[in-house]
C-alpha cells in the first residue's frame, strides 16, 4: 500500500526531483532506501559537470535561430533518450529550430563519423549546423548497464564471457590475468575489454570535439541536477526554458523491445545513488586492471568521477 507519510524520510533535494517527475507518494520501504544528498555529493560532487559551455555563443552567432538543430550523442546506456525527452519537454527552440532524437551521423557512432556518415534518420540534415549534446556515464556504472541491457550490440566471444559480464579479467584462469575481449556492434572493432570500449568511444570524442560547438553532459547530472542542466543546455542554443520543469518519471526509453526493463525515475535514483551498485559484478582483479588504465583515469578526472572503493579517489 502507498503511504503518503513516507515523504518525511526523503532528503529535501531528492524530494524536489521526485516532484518534478510528478512522483509524490510511494512505499515507505522505498522512501527509506532513497539516497541522501551527502551520498550523492560523495559520488558525483555537489554541482553538475558540463564541458563545452564556452562554445554556445559561437554556435548562436554562427547559426541563424531558424536553422539551429540539436540532439543527443553518446554510447549506448548513457541517457541519450532521457536527454531527448527532457529537452523536448522543457525547451522551446526558436521558430524553425529543431530537436532531433539523435545526431545525424548516428548517436552511438564515433564522433569521427561526423561529416563522414549519415544515419537513415539524418538524411537531409546539414551536419555542420547540428549541435550535439554528448552524454557520458561513470565507466563502472556504464559497464554494469551494458550487462543489464546490451540491446544485442555487445558481442562476446562465448556464452561464458557474456554470463560473467562485466568481468574484465577471466575468473576461471588464476595463474595469470587474461583480459576478456569484446566487440560493440556486429561489425565493430574488437576491443581488449569492455572498459576499452568506453575508452575508445570517449577517446575519439576527446580528439574530435574541439572541431565543433557542443556540450558534454553526465548522465548522473540529468538525474540529480536535471533542471539546472536542462536550463543551461536550452539557453546555450538560444531556446526558451520552461517555467515549469517536468521530469519524465518512467523510463525515457519506453518498454518495447530491447528497452524493456529500463530504469524508471525511482529505480534510477536508488541505483545511481547507491555506491555499491557501481561495484556489482567486479572482482578485485577487475578493479586492479581498471585502476591501472590510464585512458580511464584521464576520463574520470575530466568528468569528476571517483574510483569506487573506500579511500580511493
């Protein structure tokens, strides 16, 4: 049964997030599990991390209001659908301006595909005037998301490897560390590990993003700082931000096909507000491999993610 008094257990900042999602009553046991703001701060900091704000004015000066077109890009499982729903719901583009559901070169494609590839839905769109909102997620949370919802694009060498996702180091070999290779997409590049998929995609973004106006946005900030992030994103491209911010309470992906079971708002707050969720499925050997990875370290530093585990930064 629902208990209207359960809101008393919830941190005031989390209450405001739930209110924007039109979630006002829920079970008492769930309310007690929701994170405190101190826990959120310890995981992601107190403020959103957005890169590219210095490119906004250049975009507004370069592209006429009626020609502006915006939309998400990012790896699978990084919140590209959520961003599209939030910007569509809360931002009015200038007359003639458009919000597209993905980058015209394909939202999950490498950034170096820009100007070199056109997705079926991107036909007729001038890629030089498209403003991407690039989504990123903490790498440990992303690997776990990719295990829960692979959408058929994570290709392992064997059923054994797939069943042990997100393992980076083979469990059944103990006398040395054998890294488990994986591919993203059927015809994609073979990567050293699932972590290497992440490093490769975002490494490509880091090399390419200086060539065009853009924003880089953390998935976790859409959850915990949705209104602030969406206001910055909307005004960046000259849009009018809503007076009544609304958050999509159910999964932005819907529940059809590969998206079945994706996180709704309460589920997402519970999951991404729990430090232990990031560690799910990783062994000590996996963590040693991950912590020793320089490319991961650079990305985590840039996007202000801390390594999981006590006392580790």
